[in-house]
């Protein structure tokens, strides 16, 4: 899971070199539509089971 997130962040960083800003568009999409995969990712990241 951690490597997948790292790969996606590196990919987005490479796309940011282009003249079109990608990150704000992705964040706006996440805020507007709240996809289930994003919620599940946040739950996995912050899950603190003893």
C-alpha cells in the first residue's frame, strides 16, 4: 500500500512539470465527488488498532 501511494505521488510530481496543474484538479475532484476508494485509503492510513 505504501509503495503504491509513493508511486502515485511520484507520477503526479512528474505530471506537475507540464504547464497544466494536475494536483489541484485531482483535489477538487476528490472534494466534490468523495470517491469510496479515497475514504478507504484514509481509513487504512489512520487505522490505529491496538
